[in-house]
C-alpha cells in the first residue's frame, strides 16, 4: 500500500504531465492490445475493494450535489438524510422517462448534471416517492389537508 505522501506526489506528477502520460499510454496500448486488457483485469481483481470504495464515494458525491441543487430535503415531509432521498419527476412519468433515456438511477443522475439540472424535478424521500408513484398522493399531504381544515 502506498503512503499518503507517495500518493500526493503521484497526483501532482499526473496533473503536471497528464497529456504526455496519456499519449505514452495510448501508444503502448496500441502496440500491445491483448496485454493491456489482461493487465487491467488483473489490476482490477487485485484492487477491487479500492475501486468499490472510490466508486461509492463518487456516486454519493454526485447524488449530494444533485439533491442540494433541488432543495436538499424532501419537499413533502422534510426528510434530510441523504440515504433516504431521491429525485422525483414532478407530475410522474419517471420510469417512462428513464426507459426513453435507457438510463438506470446512477446514469440518470449523470444525465441530470449533463443537462445542467433541468426543470421538472424535485427531491422526495423514498416513502413519499413510493406513495406518489403507487397511489398518486402522499399520506403527508392528506394529513396536512386534514389538519388545516
């Protein structure tokens, strides 16, 4: 395992020499097409857990960024825990829209960022989102109407 100091040095070196490194790597891969694939398969197997941790952190970071853009809390009940929050299509049609885009949830989040946070979305917690999809309303809304009446 690399020390933190070594890792920082590598990052700095890569930032300074990014274009040169990429060109050199591309040349090597073109000369050795089969070896490159085998190397990366072995590398992934050896560092699988690191890839998972990095991937999970990247997904949570992107989700946090999107959730914050659309308000940061459930627009129905006020839930704040990121783990419970999701993006909802205002007016429904989320499944149909994702099928048209041919995107799963994570690719859908990428699409939202790429499209510069389009209108027509809101933050809902999983319970409120499920209730809206299944029943067309959320019990929290019904409760608020009864309390105000």
